[in-house]
C-alpha cells in the first residue's frame, strides 16, 4: 500500500482551525503547502491530496478542486462533487482506491486535514511522515491536531520566518521505529 504524509500547520497549542476555517493567513505557508503537494519528479504523475469533507467545504471555490493534484474527499454521506474529484467512505478505502486504480499515475500521497482525518491518519501504519508548520503564537481554535510526539520524531527544522507579526518554521517528523 502507498505510504502517505500528513501536512499541517499548528499553533503553540496544536490548534488548526476555527469556525470551519484557518485561524491565520500566512502566504508563506500557503506557498509551502502548494509547492510540497504539487511538486512531482515524473511529469506523467500527480500527487494525491486526501481531505475530510469539512476541509473540502472550507476551500475557496476558486481553488477547488486543488489544481494539479488528484483530490479525494472522505465522507460517509452520499454527496455529489465536481467531475474528477474522488470520494471515499473511509481512509483505507481512499488508500485502496489509490492502490487499485490510480497507482500508475500517483507519485506521492498527502493527508491534508482536518482534525477528524488527522486523528485517524496519525495512527495509520502507512503514515510515515508529517510536514508540520509550527506557528509560534496562540490562537483561539476549536479544532486541534492530536498529540503525535510519542509516535513521531523531528529530524529537520527550517530557519524561522516572519510574516505580519507572526513567526513560524517548517519541521519534518518521521515515524519512530
Ligand atoms: N491548520 C491546518 O493545517 C488545517 C488543515 C486542514 C483543515 N484545517 C481546519 O480544520 C477544520 C476542519 O476539520 P474538522 O475536523 O472539523 O473536519 P474534517 O476532518 O475536515 O472533515 C470531517 C468530515 O470528514 C468525514 N469523515 C471523517 N472521518 C471519516 C472517515 N473515517 N471516513 C469517511 N469520512 C470521514 C465526515 O464527513 P461527512 O460529515 O460528510 O460524512 C466528517 O464530518 C477547519 O477549521 C479547517 O480550516 C486546518
């Protein structure tokens, strides 16, 4: 089965969302997200982004489906999505879809949120890596990234960046042996 990565931005209390949206606007982090999830080595392939239905709902209509990536939405409901968007009733169902039907066209797989999906993905044995943006501030949040440092360890941290009075850095975590 395809290994996959999580990509997430958290505040100092692991907050990730508020009222169905992001609590902050950081264009440097948006660019990081786009670059990481879009870039491929093979021009014949694309990356997959897997997201919960509420995260899909939160995307601005002009960028959904997320361009240049295969979009898979997790929902337990019978909903209609735009042509070309895949849906699955479980995370394993999405991974099976990639393995069984999309494999030859897929380079990397990213779980992009939100809180419910991260919770399941973190504990999945095929989740090998977390790309984490650490924002060094506290926001009022209603959605959180689950505890993860008992399962993952950090190997790389970027320099610190500053944008509108916010300081943040990018870290990569790998699953502990
Ligand atoms: N900071 C970040 O990096 C980041 C990233 C992404 C999102 N967010 C934020 O996170 C918030 C959204 O997160 P959330 O936890 O409320 O919702 P979510 O995880 O995006 O979506 C939850 C929905 O996904 C579906 N779902 C959940 N588990 C499933 C499973 N195992 N199988 C099939 N479907 C499943 C259900 O959809 P149905 O109800 O349709 O069945 C559920 O209502 C927003 O505020 C968003 O802005 C932050």
